[in-house]
C-alpha cells in the first residue's frame, strides 16, 4: 500500500470499520440490479422491473436522510440496527411474494420497505471525517479510498447478483444482498471506539442540512448523475439480453466500475490543484461527454470499452463532491449532508431506471442510451449554473490565520489531537 493510503489507516480501528463498510455496502449495487434481474427472469417485464427498482430508490430518497439525521442525533449503533432489520424483512417478504406469485401491488409494498436501507457509505465517511478532520490531505485520501471501495462494490455486486439470479435461482441475488447488509451493520455498529459522537442538541436548532449553502445544487447534480447510473444498469442488462448473452451484463457493468476504481486510486495519490468547486464542475462536464460513445456502440465488447472510459470520470467527481459536502454543512449534520447526496443519486436512479425501462420496452436498448446521455447533460447544466453557490458553512469559513487548500478550511486555532482530529 502506498504511503498516503498507509497514513490514513494509522489511526486505530480504521481498517475494521472500513472493512465492515465494504460488506454493508454490497446491497448498494446488488439490490436494484438484483430486483431487475429477478423480475425480468420471472415475468419478462422490464417496465415492471424498472418501476420496482425506482420505488426502492424513491423510498430510500425519502427515508435515508431521516435515518441519517437520527444517526447524527443519537449515534450509529442505536439507529442502524433497527433500520437494517426493516430492510432485511422487506427483502425476504418480496422474495417470498415473487416465489409465490403474489399480486404486483405487494411487490411495491415490499419495495417501499427496502428503501429503509441505511447509507453505510455515509456512516463510514463520517467516521473518517471525525478522525482526519484536522488533516485535509489525509481526508482527501480517505474519501478517495472510500470511492474505490464503492467501485469495488459496483464491480463485485452486479457480477454476484446477476450471476446468482441467472445461474442459480431468480431470488438468489437479492437474498445475498440482504445477508450482506445485516452482517455489515452488525460489524460496523459493534465498533464503538470510532463512532462519531452524536449531537442531540445541535439538531434542535438550524434545521436540516438542506439549509446549508450549495446543497440544493449538489443534490440537483446528483439527481442527474443517479439517472445515468440507474439507466445504464437497466439498459446494459437489456442490451446483453437482446444479443443472447444476459449473464455477460454483469461483466460489462463491472468494466464501468473498474474504470472508476482505477481513477479513484490514482486520484487519492495526488494533491488536486485549484478549487474544489472548479474540479467539481470539470468532473461533471467530463462525465457528460463520456456518455456520448455508448450511443454509438453495437456490441457488448465496444459497450464495455465505452463504459470503462466513462467510468474514469466518476470517482474523482464523487471524491470532490464529498469534500464539498464536508465544507458545506455543519459538522453536527455531516452524516445527514452526505446522505442527501445519496438521496439525490437515489432519486436519479429511480427516474433513470424507470424511464430507461420504458424506452427499452418501446424502442430497444440501443435507443435507450439516449436516456443517460440526456441525464448527464442535465447534471452538467445544473453544475454550470449553480457552482458559484458552493460556499462553506459559517463554521467552515476561513478564520484569520487559516488557509483553504480546496478540501476544507483549517484555521490557526485548530489544534490537532493524536488521532488526526480537531481537539
């Protein structure tokens, strides 16, 4: 492991909570595509599959930030266990309903419950922020590492979920995802030494993290970005199915995540130049340009190549986004702030998956690649119009004698303790 990555793991407990986060985040890439695969296997209706995936995402968009607000207020252990239990029970009920041929309305009820899935990525990033708050370069590397973990999840998750659903039995992918969630939450919440301190009083004043400057802009961009992700998942599965190689869809999606994974590893080794706002705008625009090649491909090999190069733009943009959130919201609301970006993604995934499913059913998978291309253009437009509003929260403003390196403002009065945090 190269030195910047070795440095972030010097603090006790960091390896353990990051590993738990990896396990607990597997449903992030497994549940949606697993439900799509399962429903398409059983019913052959991509429209229904996309609608269920969209319902899960919309439910998560509504419930996720509220769960994270409770986490900021009461702590991770007290909140994550019961919410994860709701998700696991909902997944098991959905699988039983599909297996038993229950009416479709019951599928949607279960999908709403699945939306209670807690954002393990936000929980892990909140722990990194608490540990390395006084060292912005280490925090940048930590966020880069977690972006790589996200991409590992998106490499392995679709392969496992689609592969198990198509090779073993239709419900196998979502079933394994539920097991990963339960195990990951239990492992993470058992580690109390690195859990951020709750802030019960801070949540009586100031309202939601949404009131912080620039958060609506970030969320709008993430809606467009999520639409790209949701649409690409559904379309790639249908694209492979049309060509008689449905299981190969997992490998194509893995190349998409692999590109982002490699870019994230490289990004964590450098000290980015310029402002975080400027890097954010550049990254979103490059993501938009990268969605043009998939419109032109005609087979799975070229689609995999196009998505790999598109993936190279993802991780640096996501890392920069997390650095912006860390600046935009008060520390007492950091978990909620990070989750709001996930909420924007979830809303986008819902819209992208549903629209892509309908366009695919009506016009075929190749034509449906216009959906993620338009969504990426929308994200770039929102970023271009609103990036000047990405100002830090009052407590993150540069104090006298401080400096801003583009990752966060560090003042001369901030004393760094032995764990890399601010004393």
